[in-house]
C-alpha cells in the first residue's frame, strides 16, 4: 500500500503546471481582449475627432503647442450657429459668441459673452463697415470670426469650437440632459421653466431655453446668460475623459460641430485642463443699442471694452494691454463715421500677446 502511494505521488504533481498555464492563458486572453477593445475605442474616438477637425486657415496668434506643453492658460472661441435645426441648412451666422479661458494651474475658467450685434469693422471686409460681429462667420468662416475678436479686444484666441443648433440638442441628449436653475419664469417651445426652481432639460428643451429672447427683460443679454448656463451644465456632465471619448457622445457631435483642436490636443485638454472647470467666473460685454444706417447695433464704450479685455487677459495670465481697435468709436444716430474704423489685421497678426 505504501508503495502504491509512492507510485501515485508523481502523477499528481504535473497537474498544477497545466492548471497554472490554463489560468495564465485565460488572463492573457482577457488582457488581449481588453487591449483590443480599448484600442478600438481609442481608434474610434480618434476617427471621430478627426472628422470634426477643420482648420481656421489663419496664422495662430501664438505657439499653442508650447502653451499646452507648459500647461499655460488657453483660450477657445465658442461659436453657435443658427443652422442644423428648425429646417435651417444654410451657412448661417453666429448667434452665440463666447470666449472661454482655461487656467489649469489656478483651476479657474472664465466665460465671456460678446453680443452678436456688436458693431465693428470686420478684418478683410471693411468695405461693409459697420458690420455686426455675427456676420464675420458668414463672411469668412471661423478664421474671420477669430481675427475679428482678436482685433476687437486684443486678446489671443488659441482655438475655436463651432456647433449648430441641431448639434447642441444632440450633445445635451448625449450627456443625458442637463440641470439648470432658471433666472426667470417663461414658456418657450419645449422649455417650461419657473424662476429659481431647478429643472432637468433634454436636448430640445435646452435648445429652446438657450434661444428665447423676446420675453426676457434683458433681451439678448439674458439669452447670453442662459447660453452660459447650458454650456457650464454640459461641461459638468462631460468632466471626464470617459464621457468625452464615449461613442454616444462622439456620435452626437461629429456631424454637428467643427474645431481646430486635434485629437491629441483634445486629450490633453480633457486630462490636464479639466481641473480648470472647478472655479468659474463669467461676464459679458455690455453695450447700448444704437440705430446706425437703419439697423440696431450694440455699441460698447472704450471703458467697457477695456474692462472685458482686462478680464480675459487676466484669465490667460497675460499682462495689461489696451483694448482693440475694431469697435465702433463714434456714432451719429442714423449715420456712421466711417473714419472710426481701422483695419489692423496685419499688425495684429504679428502682435506679441
């Protein structure tokens, strides 16, 4: 019997290596599967990012690669066009114009709304002066909008992001809706809100909430405030790389938006710059409505222009500079002094911000 036990002992030992090899094989398959799945999602995300990339076709005001590499504050011009919903399919004008700054070291973000009807001389199109700021995009695309803002306020614009109305609706749905606290009571389309009562909005309701203007005592300025509300609500829902790279999110935006951010830059912003959303300050350029050549324009004083320039430059950790030169500086009701416009596009292109 003792001999039989000795004979059996060698037969048990080889089973352990086989079991171990089996476990290693299973783990290996899982690792490969996860790796392939991860690579597929990464590849899909990169393809989606590439599909929305659209260069502004202008010389950057500064070396944005160096700025991001050093984790310095950046600026993004956010544009919302009036196409993509309600049956509109023309190029459109930019009803939403917001300058965002992201400062990762100070963990601060600023949002500055610029009225769409701001009177200015659009670089390259001075023959049409006075023009409204929202015409810059229809004249020359995102590049002309960027040059107009840079010349208007003397601040560098590092990137732009453009979305149409249909895109906003899809993005809100893509992140599962947004929650806002209305500053007034109104009903407009799918938006039925009560002042001070938090409400969760789906895509259509969020779009209508951000579009209503006529029933707001503050007019377009009230609408700008609600647009910033929706934007911040989206940012709060998108404050993770997982959300930004999810197929549902990417699928919701790839046909509705354009940006000159590359995939690598988007990833860098999603990882290194998302802390900037922890503290938010917002403002807007306040003008007065003036009748010029039969049309209503928003005209801001030089003092107000300088205040906004200072606000944005502070968000970018940049030193003081005088505000830009593209705004309307002298007005006579019903007419305009064309000499008050100057086209400094060339000098501003080489400006050291």
